[in-house]
């Protein structure tokens, strides 16, 4: 088994300088190893630091200590010390992040929103489009919406567009921050399928899921965040 | 010509490890008075990279931009630029004519107010053509053809080629200014609040356009803005300035989502959420 994610001794605290300098520690000496073709589900109470850890794995949050290594081909890259452009390159082809929330530029059509990450890798447009259409269909986003900007869509529709976008590239590492929150049962099932397909092709997955059925359907391992 | 935000695309990201910086800034300082200007700024800009400079009015952003783009001689420090034509240059050690030549060819400057970057009393086509002629293009039909292509690239109807910028809307003027800059295929663009004077609806269109052009052409950009949403959309990396000093720097989304410095925290928390 190949180690894809290697987290060692990670410390993370937040200091709110403009609110009296209040400081609180969220992660203390966090450890986590994830292998390829493995799905680890982070578990713990609200506020325990699940999301913080996931964001640190994407270098969206800076950590105060420790190391976070992600596999990029034969190399392990420590994203706590890597240059910004190294991290951006990793995010383009190696590590994907799917949240519940879609950020869009007004006037960009749904199909383009979904295709973009694959287009950015230089993949032929027709290939990107076919894959985007397939994902949108599977996630039950009606075809008549594909040419419209998702900025006016309902929350659930935007969320599914975002999931399609997150799965358009076959990232070796996938980080999922409650992608199924507020989806109905049939769409949850589609997401579970997508996750299991990603696992089958060897992706290392770390996720946060509040729905127990999803958790049971995808998790190889539950990791209690306080016990990290 | 479409795309989304989350993260601006990095062109040629495979080559990240072998590249030399396009621009190296070392201990650059320019002060008009104590606290007015910018002090001790150092950074490297790599090919294809978009650097955002954010901070409140008076924080020294524009002074820094002007000092980087050879428009304002700094008090101290060096700006090293790796030129396609001239090799490695220490900007303020060289001849001024050299800097002027760079500005006409390898560099572009997009001003906040289009009237600072355009000639308002000559046609749109001439505004674009002028830059081409400055780099030696002489054939009228070729110049006009290129002008038409660039008008279309910035979504201005080709039939407007003989109209003057004064007959254009603010958004169109700004797009024309961009076309004028890009026609000579510059490698490095300096932008000062490019969406500053525009309506929100016009801003979105311009941002989408800029984002795509930057990615397609693999441009390096230094963009000054006080609008953090603009910075998030366009910049790979941010530099936060306050009272002439850089207080925080890093990956754009990291600086905006997990700001460390008290001033950056204040800046980020002051945005109204909708």
C-alpha cells in the first residue's frame, strides 16, 4: 500500500487579534496516514477540528507546527513549507477539495464551471465536455440548466454542480467536506457511488460526512478527531 | 472564453521547478514622507504567476507598483527583470531609454482610469495600432487586422474600430485599454485597480475576461486592488500592505481564509457577507 497522505505532529491554533487576542488551540500533535484506495472519515463533535484538519490538508489553512506530506508521483511534498506555486500545481492535478459551497463568477455557464479544472490540465475540450455531461446527468442536474450560470440555482443544485466539478479530474487525493449535506437520498447515493469509484481507481480520500448511511457506505476507517 | 473562480489556473505548472523568476525585487523602498510610500519590499515573481497587492488606501500599494514598473525611481533597492530581448536587467541601473522600450514591448500597464492609458482623441484601432507601430510593425493592413482581432478578444464589436474611446462606455474603455496592452504580447502586466471605476455588473465581465486572457497567454501580472473578491479571483498569491510595509504574504486563499496578521484579519472580517 502506498502512503498518499502523511500528517505528523500538526499543531493549529487560532488567534483573533481583533477580538481581544483570544487564542484557542484546535489541533495538537495531530497524526494521520492515508493510503491509496482508502477512505478515511473524520469523526468528532462540531468544533472538534475536522474541517480545520481537512483545510490544512489542502493548505487552505496554515499550521503552526508539524508536517503534512502529500504524494505527488514518486515524491512526498510537505505543503506546510512548499512555495505557493508548488501548492497550486499540486491542487491542479493531485489533490481535489469538494465543499458544500460553490463559488462562481456570474455569467459562466454550469457546463463550463464543471469542465474548467480538466480543461486547465490541457485535456481536449470534447473529452472534458463528455465527462462533465455525464457527471451532471448522474447527479440529476437537469440538462436545461447546463447552459445557465449556477449563480441563480437553488442551494441543492449548486451543491451538485460543485460535486460534479470536484470529480471531473481523477485526483489521486480527494478531500470531501460534507459534500452530501442537505442532498436527498437518491443524490446521496450517487455521491457514494462516485466516492467508491474514486477509491476503486486508487484515490486516497479523507472526508467529513454527517449522514450515517453515507459514512457506512464509504468509510474504511473512522478516525476520531480528538484522539488524533 | 469562460471560467470559474476557486483558484486561478496556473499555466505550465509542470515547469514550476525549473523556472527562474521573471522579476526579483530586493529591499525596495520609496518614501515621500515617514510612513508614506513603501519600505523594504522583497519578492520574486515567476512566469505565469499573478501577484495581488492588497491593503487600504494610502498603504503604499500604488507607490510600490509605480516603483516596480519603472515609473518612479525608488530610494533604495533593486528590481531585477529577466528580459527576452536584453537578458537580465537591474532596472534602475540601466538607461531610461531601455525602461521605456520595455514599457512599449514586454510590459503592459493597465491604469485604473482608462483615460490615463488611452489616447482619447484617436480611434480605437489607432490606440491598439500605436503599440504595434512602436515595436516596428509598419504594414497598415496587418495593423488593422491585428486591431480587429484584439477588439474581438476583449469583446468589442469590430465595427467600432474607427470610433474614439470617448464614445465608449467605461467598461468598453477599460477593455480597449487591455487590448492596447496585450497586442504586443507582453510578458508582464501591471494593473492598478483595473475594475475600480466600474459598475458591479461590468466588473464581473471584465474579471472573467482578464482571468481567461491571463491564463491563455501565460502572463505574469502584478495587480493592485483594495477589493479582496477581485484578488481572490485573479491572484495566485497575495501581499498585504499596511502603512508602507508588507505585513503578510502567501497563497491567496490561505491569506484570505486563515489570515495571521491583525491587520489582515481586520481587512478580511470587514467584508460584508451576502
